[in-house]
C-alpha cells in the first residue's frame, strides 16, 4: 500500500510541476531552483562516475587482454612460423651447391618417388 501512495504523490508532484512550468517563465523557476538545476544538469554526476570507473576500467581490461593476445598468441604464431620456415630453409641450403648434376639427381629422385607412390599406393 505504501508503494501505491508514494507513486501517487510522485505523479501528483510531477503533474503540478509541469502545470506550473507551463505558466511560469523558465528564468523564474531556474532562479528558485538553481542548486537543483545544477545537479540535474550534472546528471547527478553519475555519468562522470560511470566514465571514470566503469568505462575506463573496461577499456583498461580490454587493452590488457588485447596486449596479452597480441604478445603471446599472435606474436608466438608468427615467430614460430618464421622459425619453422627458417629451419626448413637452412636444412635445404646444403643441397643448393650450384652443381647441376645434384639438381638433376634430386629432380629424378622426386619423379621416381611420385611414380612409385602412384603405382603402388593402393
């Protein structure tokens, strides 16, 4: 029952205030309610508190997660792929001597391997 009474009083005050505002100039009202007007203009300072604590904290959390993902995951994958390709390249460096006979031998070994695999893989 008390909630019904409180809501009725609040709505009656709102209706009365809107009626008075429609017939009174805004400067007269703002002079009488200067402090209340300043608080309402500042939105009860909730927006400032929200941006200072909640939004800034969330942005810092996202920046930390992004830095973690960037440093460990992405850089780790890129560095691992670089190391793998570099190791494979260094292992094949032995075969790149500039001697055409070795190149022909490696090519014939590859062709022979493909031929064996296609003929006997079943």
